[in-house]
C-alpha cells in the first residue's frame, strides 16, 4: 500500500483553444496552444528532480503532450479513467450556450445527456484512487480539469459533485496526500 506518506501530484493539461473559450472538451482531441506548450515545459522544470513510482496520463493528446513537454514522455502509462468527463450532447458547448435551452443546468448536479453523470465520473475516480493507494511511492497524473476535481473530492471522501469547489487552471499543479490518518490537500491550483 502507498502509505500515509504518499503524495499524488495532479497536473491539468496545458492551455487549448477550447479551454480559452470555455468550451466543454471531453472526447474532442484539441491540441495545446503555443502558450500551452511553453507553460507545460515550465511545469517540467518545477517537477525536475522529483521521483515518482508511477506516472499516468489521460490518452488525450493535450494531456500526453503536457506530460511529454514536462519531461515524462518515457515514464507515462495511459489510463482511460483519466479521460475528461464525457459531456455527451454538450461537447464543444460553453455553459452559457447550454443554458440557452436548459437555464438551470449545472454539470456537477445534472451531468450531461448522452454523457456521464457525477456518479459515473466518481466511480471512475474511485477505481483510480484504489489503484493509486496500492502504489509504493508518489504518483503523478496528467489529466483534465473536471476529472481531476472529482478525483480530489473522492480522495477526501466527499461526493464527486463536491469537485465543484476545486477550480483548476490549465497547466497547474496540485498535490493530494495525508495528514496523519486524514486524506488532505497539500497544494492546489499552483501555476
């Protein structure tokens, strides 16, 4: 078991055109912008010298490229559980666009028609967390905003929808860990 000294580093992928515009980007494979690539390289400098027992990434190119540019291209294992929320019919739409036809829609409560519910995203997070906690040593994850927020909520034992409270910018670093017996957040949304 990973133990109470284990830390889990979460990296949200670098900037994309759709992250700039606020479009929900789940299954659409949008590349990093030039700025997204540069910030991913800078993130690599912050992670330089740290050792990880496991490095996992979403299979989407924006996450893989962030891992590669940060210097982890040879160490990374792709894991579908790190894919972004499946936005179904709302893929590519912004929240204001969705609310034109569904004014009370809230992702963390309602999920997406033709996509995933908060409970389904939470189940993916739970399976991943179980495997992470079995790793001896620190773990580094490259993924997407909403799934990483759900992972943080589930790490703490909260319902997946509580991920709504953990905003994440692109190419940010967060660290989950422990304080004594309690799962905790050591760092959140650090550029």
